[in-house]
C-alpha cells in the first residue's frame, strides 16, 4: 500500500506547494505593497527578508501538513488502511 500511496503523496505535495504559494502571495499583499524580497534583493533590509521567509515557511508547513493529513485520512476512509500500514486497522 505504501508504494501505491507514494505517487498520490507526491501529487498532493505539488498541489500543496501551489496552494501555499497562492496563500502566501495573498497574505503578503496585505502586509506589504511591494513584492516579497528574495535573499539576494539588494535594497531590502534583512528584517524584511527574514519576515518574508518566516511567513512563507510557516504557511508552507501548515498547508503541507493539512494536505498530507487530509490525503492520509481520505486513503484510510476509502481503503481502510492508513498509508504505510501493512494490515487493516480493526476499527
């Protein structure tokens, strides 16, 4: 079952990255009028760069966890086995 779930997990990860990026962009627009700075943006302060990176990391981690958890619960619901388990759960 783990082998079958891996491609599904990969697709969910890609979708999570896309969703996370969209959410980050929406929130950043409310925080700052300019585009989020990259680490190599010359005229940006370190404080602004770190704020953008921290916000982006937080959003990506939360979105990833929500999507992975939802995918695992859906898998369990339809197949009766948690991804990675060898045998069905008795419940």
